[in-house]
C-alpha cells in the first residue's frame, strides 16, 4: 500500500470532519425550527412504545422544549450511545431499509438536536432501580450521572440554536413558531389515537387528547383536535385494493378550504406529503370540487413496508412508492366510492359540480334578483370614485401571467365604453355581450362583479364602516386552539370587515352579523377560509394583509356565478358600476374581465372586407 508523504508540499486539501461539525451540518437538515425538535423527539417516544406523551414548550420552543413519555427507557450505555451519529436501535442491515416499520431509523435526530442546544436526557430502563441523566451542550458531553428511576424518558431542550446565531436569527415570531409546534403535535396525535397526547404552551394546556381504542378511536381523536362539529362535515372512507388499505374521513360534497392546510395523510402511521396522493385526492372528488379549492381529508394508508421507501429525506415526510399507480388508484377510488355513499354525492349534475363556489341546493334556483339586490343592484350614489381606491394598498389588480392564454385586448372602461353602450344579451349564462360603437365587448359576469365587490369592500374596510346585516339565525363556529387564539385577538378587526363575532366558550364563537354586500351563502366557510389564510402567513404582519385575503374571498363568494341569469337592467347596472372601478381590467385574482372584438375584425372574418 502506498504511503502518503509527510512533507507539507504533498499534503492534500481533503480531510475528515469531526463528529461535532458533522452533527451541526446534519442539524441543518433535521432541525429546521422548534417544531422539528418536537417531531423528532415525539417519534422517538412513539417508537419506544409509550402510552402517553406530554409536550411542553415556552417562547415558541426557542427557550424550552420538554417531552415526557412512559415508554421503554434506556440503560446508561444506550443513553450515551444514542448521541453518536447513526446510532439506532431501529435497523441493523441494509435489508432493514427495505421494510422500515418505525418512525425513526436514521440515528440522526438526537446528535443533531444536541449539537445546537443545551440538551438533558433523563431515562430509566424498565425494571432498573437506577436511572441515568445525560447532559449535552453544543454537541459536547457535559455530564452523565445516575438519577432516580422514572417510568419512561424525559428529554429537555433549552436555548435552541444558542451556538448558531444565524439559525436563531431566522426563526419566526413566537406566535408563528408556536403555531408550527402545535401543528407538529396535532399530526403526531392524529397518527396514534391509541396514545394519549397533551400539549402545554407557556403553562397553558392547548391539547389534551385521551387515548382511545376500537373503531371510533380515530373519529374521537379528530373530534378532540378539531372540534365536535368537524365530524358533521366529514364522511367515512374505507377501501381495500391491491393488498393495501385506505381509511379515515373526507369532507362531504360542498365542504372545502382554500388550501391543503386541513389535509392530513399518514402512511403506516407516518405523516407524509406526496404529490401522487394529493393528485389522487382531487381526482377522487372529480367535478365535486371547485377549481382552486381543496377538501378536508384525514387519511390513513396501510401499505406493506417493502412497497414504500421512507428513506428519501432527513425529515422523513417524503416517500417513494414501488407502484405509485396502484396507490393513486387506491386513494382516488376509495374517495369516489365514499362520496357516492353520501346523500347527494357522485351526481355530476348537482349544484356543487356546476357552481364556481358551492351553494346549497335549495338556493340554487332562486331568482337572481334576490341574490343581487344588495350587491350590484343597489343605488350607485354611495359608490366611490376610482381615485379613492387607487390610494389604498389593497385592490392592486395584476394581469394574468398565463403564457398560454389567448391574446386579448383589455380596455379601461372609462374610455372603452361610451354612455350609449347597448346590452345585447347573455351567452352560456356566464358572459355578457355589449355593443359599443364599432366594437363588441364580451364580459365575464363573475369576474366583473367580483372586481366591483372587491373595490367596494376595500373602501368600506378603509373607512372602517362596513355595513353589516344581522343574521336571523346566528351561526356557531368551533375552531382549533390556534385559530381560536388568533380570532380572540382580532374581533375588532373583523368588525371592520363587517363580521360581528363573540366568544361562546374556549374555542367556540357565535357569528351574529355579516357584511351586507356578502349576501346569502355559507358564511361559516368564509370565516374558516380567512383563518386558513392566516395559518399560511409567516413572520410579523398587520391585519391589512389578512384583510386583503378576506376581501378576495368575500368578493368571490358574493359575486354572481357562472349559471346565474341576468336581465337587461342588471347587466346595465353591472357595467355602469364596473366603469367606476379604479382597476376594471381583471378580477382580484388576475383573470381578465373583458374581451374586445372590433367590427373590422368581424367583417374580415366573414370575408366582407
């Protein structure tokens, strides 16, 4: 074997990193934020066979995280060895990676967390009279000593990222990190309804979910985490195919959200995010789900471990399937069958399949004048001039960036439409045709009315005097702890939008009034969609950011839909109001409002010129 020379002139630049440096590099992948620490440590507790786990944290998890479980503890030898990189009790050989059945298996979590925190581990092997306490600081062993015996393990993490200030600097606000921490525990609690979970934030209990058994255990866990009323919006799913099983709950037709925040998918007890499954979910709903909307799902997939690879990323939330097509068929087929068993589901001709926004079947055929009487058929005297909207940070329309969209002439209506425009009629119950001099205009009635309502809502919000109508029957809304906490602090801000809510218990609210321009519809889902948008925000933000999203939602819900029949007077009223808009080119989402066709183009098309 060739020996390397000692002369420095011949020394290379490649060197082996120390364990401490390697652990901090691994921590960059495994430990993204306090919620990542909670996830990894709770997974260890579940793999240890615990029957209950308590998670406590302070200051969003930045200063303290503590996980206490009653699972099988460790001996002194194992407790020390657990802080070595790639030391694990879960696997032994390469073959074991082909059929991983535990949540953890990489042996990276403990050393990675310990390398960027002050870590204390107290544990005791079952039947032992003496426990052990191991103290690590920045990846270095500070102390290992005997401790009183306990039943299980207690892991305490303090001062996360204390030795990596750049990482600590990029943590979000306490409220944002707390929300992520709560979400991490929610996912784990959903995955194991047979285990009792408790979450304590700054001394206050946010989650207290007892363990359950039997067929109703998962149902009861969903109810405990999301409120008893959530079950009423869900349908049971259970379907077997190709040696696999999918079961759980999915939202009934007409119940949906603006994002995937309420989609929880587990494979063999592991929370995952997978494009194949997300696509299969939408495919299962087919025409029952409006474009841009997402159903609520709580799905558990049981797949033979050898048919799914979980060793894809350090966070272990990504997976690869041996046969992705069969998994897609399992999920989409199961959802489609479950919906067909729900009253009103599976009918491609029902109102949910045809409407842009779901409506109750008993309101679908109501005359359009009843729906519009308070929105675009109201007097114009109180409507703002364009300048009043242009000066606000809300209401900035942007053109669509769809490169495949047909080329269109977008006209500003102050100059494009004269005072002598003539409504020709309505086509496909969706588009309005106008004749104006030597041109023909085709308006999308939904996007046009959406723009009108958007600017009206914006002005009302800025003036702080949104008109509201009291509900004849107040609506009860039960929320998660995270959403309830935010809403309690924002009741006055919601009043500026026209929503009058009051507390009705710890996580329950009563909706007594809604914006006048919003009209009829599912007002509860509007509130839920607004709160979904809040959950996706990162860092500090003003309520104006939330208000803009809320106004988008309200304008879309309150506008006339494709399929609504408009008479001549309503068409004229809508066009006149659109002319008064500051930005009438597009709807708030960027879709064009109008197409313009010149008379000369028509003549050329018919070879008359």
